[in-house]
C-alpha cells in the first residue's frame, strides 16, 4: 500500500502555498513584508486576516491615516505597500508618492472603492503596480501581493482606468 504524504488523501492536491516555486519571492523562510494602510477598520481587518493566513507574507504594520502611514514608512522596511486612496486625513496619493521616493524598490497596491479613470490613472502614474477594488468579489489580496513582488501587476477587472481600452 502506498504511503500518504503530508496527510493528504490520494487524489487530493496539496494547497497552492506548498506548491510555490522556490525561485519566486515570498517563501516561508523569507516572507514578503507588507504594510497596510486603510482607515476602514473592517476592511483592514479582513485584508490583514487574509495576509496573516499566508506563511509567504509577513504583515509588518498597519495604519489608519496618512499621519500614521508616514510613521510606518519611516520606521519599517517593506516589499509591498497596500494603501487606500481615501483616508480620514487626506488622499493616499501622498503616501504613494512618499513611498516611491523613499522606498523605490517597494511595490505599491492601491485598495480602494474609487474606480473612476482619473484615480486609477493617477495611482499608476505615481508608481502603483496594482489597483484592487474593495467591492470586487473573488479576489485574493495575498495573491495580489505575491504577483506584484514577483514582477506582475494586480488589477481588479474593470478598474483599467481607460489605460487598456481601445
């Protein structure tokens, strides 16, 4: 009788995290460092919970305002910054610009309810590599982090900002 490996029944696939190639960024021994800035406590908690459940990602810090976000940027190294555009004390564009100027190697994913062309385009012009809509179903924040840190882009379908239309 064949042995079952890792406690999985025959014919059952291992979770995707276990199949993550070792040449990609985001390993359990060297997780992707993420900063999360959103003033909606519920949304922040949902995203944080998803990120914390993935061993390839380390949530370094969270903030709920531009002021607190600046403190995070000044005191924490990160690979990916996830930032809402509409914060209680201003627009997240300020943090995108600051992050790009002081942490040029970090990737930036916007998480926002704003889906109009002008906001999407402005985020990409400032250096964002992802734009996720808060109200989109069937998206994975953890997968988005892993995509951008490995050279891809993370864009919710429909939030193209006019950049990809004919």
